[in-house]
């Protein structure tokens, strides 16, 4: 059992609190991704699990054991670093075996384990090379090998793919996820890339300014973001957000000069918040040209095209909306690509709206 | 390549002439010393200071070695230089490791003290040093010279090694900690191999400076059986003041170990001097 539990964990550097009060449970064998913008505290959280950062307040448990004051070597945790952190003067074999040698394991046992790990990761022909003679992807594999050879109870990954090119990153992403499933070891993965987070994690924890903003499965975060930050952070292109108001009787929502009836699923929430300012969010894929959908409940936004981004399988269109003084992102059919300057009307699927409190930025409870 | 390296033919010529002139200035006395050390008598040295020896007299070296007690001086120099190298390399690398990788309250102050040591010449502190060595009953002993000489080399060695160690990625150290390494293991298995060029630089500097040191042995040693080569050469000069061919043989004997040391360590030494100049 290697579940990880943060209980009101605080990390401060002097007067600056980088982690404010973290409560987070990571289940045994789960792949948890910590995601957030630079400086949000995700790497610090990971390093606290590793034992590389001291915990200022609160408790951290790995399994049943409180590990606040346990040395990294006694936590049974392995970490893959952003820069791979391979020992440049040692061969691949020595790099992988270093941790085992320190544990005073017999040499033949070390050899067996290293060979096994090398085979798993396709490193066998490279065992005698120095890190200098390896490509980025191979170095990354050696770093993984060094982590898996010890058979730890927790894997930690600190942005391990950020130094790789786009193609290799996609490949390694799949390999790491597959390896984690096969080894069934609790893993915590830090990234600022939300595509990595969405594709790899069993669950995702979104951090912002040292606060945990939401934890959930990738789809939960995408479909029901708990607050405006998560709504805008998860999803590419970003969710469109406009300031609006709920009418006094709670039956209508207005955004600028555009007004529409409250969708069925938001009726109770709007009643409870009647007359209040809100943020109205709608994703680009729920914002399509008026002749490219069969949605029943829509609101029409008209304006002119600013920018067109052709991605091959789809087109992303930035449209400046009249009466809203705002640019929204819509998607369009590749065969009907508009050109900048064209007049364009887009429909928003009101059944897929997201409403957030205008003051607290929290999702209205529907 | 950066523009600074693209010299015109004329500029290249000027640079080459300057380098050639410098090499001549350095090599001429050295060449003359070798030639004169092989001459059969002092007359030939004075008649043709730059002429070839006739006949080539290798026995000068043997005579200098045996008749002037050079064996003892050489051994004393070797003991002093090698002990200083071992002591300085161990003390400076461990000190630099702690100062650069395990900072504590006051570590900056200690580093500043070492920096002061780089600026202040050890000769200025000779009076208190003499008292300390005397109180420790280490006057006229090789150990006394070794300790003072090593201490005098510490500031510059710590300075070189701290700069190197600060340049090593913190993640390597953290990876070692995750692998289960404690501080001494990180120092021994990770840091030391990675700062090998700096260690070679420090070892070479220490060896050459302690081998060539004249002043400290002069102050702290009295008995001729404890003299290193630098003091031995002075004795030898008094004994063979007119035998210049023998003097030259003695000087060459004294120079050989430093040249050998430099040749052995030169690759590491040069990479130590240029390390950090290029991004990996």
C-alpha cells in the first residue's frame, strides 16, 4: 500500500507561503498529475513527497507512515528529474545500478535487476555508453530505468518530457503511462502541459498560487470545472469567458447586449443567484458557425473574423462579437474556412454553458 | 565561430610573432641550462654559453645527485610536495563541497575569510605563524612546513573548487540523495569525479608551488637534513660556487618533477581553466 496523503500541508520560504494548506489524497497505484502554471507550487509539492523540501506545517503520509522527517532514501520513493540528472561520469549500467549499490545488494543480483530494467526499456545495447553518447529520448529512458530498478512504492516525475521534441514527447508520454500501468506503482507526475495531464493522469490536481483548485478525472475537470481558473486552464483552445448578469427574476442571462433564457440545467442555480453578476463560459467546440450544427438551444453571436488558424483537421476562428466587445474562439469546418475580415455569425450551444460566480469565480451549483 | 577568432592574415602573423618571441624568452634559458648541464667543465660554460657540450657529460647529474646530498633534498621536497597535494586536495575539496552544496549559517562568512586569504600574502602573517609552529613544537620539521604550506594553498584551492562545484547541477545531487546517498557518498562518488579538472588544477598548483617554495622552508627549517631542493640548491651554490655545469645539472634535476607533473596533468589542467566557457 502506497497511498499518499497531504493533511493541511504548508510550505513557506521565509514569509512567502508557496503551498498554503494542501489537503490531497493520492490512492494506491493511481497516476496523479499535478498541473498548473509556473510558480503554482506543483514542483514544490512533488519535492515534499521526495523529501527534498522540508514541510513547514501539516502532515504528509506515505502509506501508514508519517514521513515529514524521514530522509529521502528511507521513503522508498524514486524520482525522474526534468534534466534527467544522469551521472555524466558513469555508464548507463552504473547509473542504473548506483542506487542498488548503495543498498549493498550483491553484485550478481544488481546485474540481474539492471539487465531486467534495461530490457524493459530497450536499453540493453546502450548499457556501456556514457550519458553524453545518448539521445534525449535514450537519456530519458535511462532516468526511468534508474527509477524502476529499485522497485519503489512511489514514482515521482518532475516535468520529465519538457526537454524532448514534440514527436518524442508524444511517444514517451504513452510509454510512461503504459509502464506505470504495468508496474502498478503509485505515481505523481508534474507538468505544466495540460495535454500531458489530460492524456496520462487517472486524476488531475490543478494548482494555482499555492492553492489546490480542483482534483478530479480529466473529464470531470473538462466537463465540470469547479472554478473559472480550472475552466480556462484545462482545454485547448481556452474556454471563452464573458462577463454577464442574471436577471432579477433569475430567468434570463445577459452578456452585453445579448440576452437568452437560462438553460434548463442552470435554472435552480440562477434562481438562487438572481440579479448577480456572473462569468459565462463556453468552449470553442460549443461555438460553431450557424450552419454547422444541429443544436436546439442556442444563442447567436455576430461579428467579424479576426484570425483564422488552420490545424488540418479543424479550423480555429477568432471572431470579434458586436455588442459584446469581445473576441471569442470558435471552430469551423476545414472546407468552409472563412478569411479574416469576413462577417460571421456563430451559435453557442446553451446546453453546454458554464456559469461562475462573478465575485468568487466559483462554479454556480446547478 | 565568434568574430574574435577570425583574424586577418596580418593579425595572425602579429599574434604568431608575439607568441614565438614569448616562447623564445621562456625556452632559451631552459635550453641553455640543459646544454650547460651536460658540459664537461665550467670553462666550456663560460666560453660558449649557448654552444653544444663536447663531450656530452651525463655524469654531471650523477655527481650532483651523490656528492651534494641531492638525494636527501629531493626526498624532502617530494615528501613536502606530495603531502601538501594530498592534504590540500582532501581539505579543499571537502571544504568547498560543504561551502557550495551544504550552506549553513556563517558559511558565507567562512568563504569570505578564504577570499581574504587569497588576497593577503602568507608572508605578511609570518610572525604569528612562526609562534604557532613553535608552540606546536613543529619548528625544523617537515610536518611544520607541510602544514604551513598547505594552509597557504587552501584559499586559492577553495576558491577554484567552490566555483566549480557551484556550477554542477543541483539535480545531480538530489538524484543521488533519492538513490540513497548520504553527504559523504555524494561528495566522493558524484562531486569529486565531476570536478576532476579542478582537482587536477589544484593538485598541480599545489605541487609546483610547494616544490618551488623557498621562503617557508627557509623560515621553518634549520637542519640541512630537512632541507628541500630549494634550500639544497643554495647549499650547493655555496659548495660549488664556480662549478656552473654542476649547478645547471642540479637545477635541471629540480625542474624535472614539476615538468613531469605538468605534462601528466596538463590535459585536465587546461580543461579546468576553460571549463564553463562553453555550454554543454
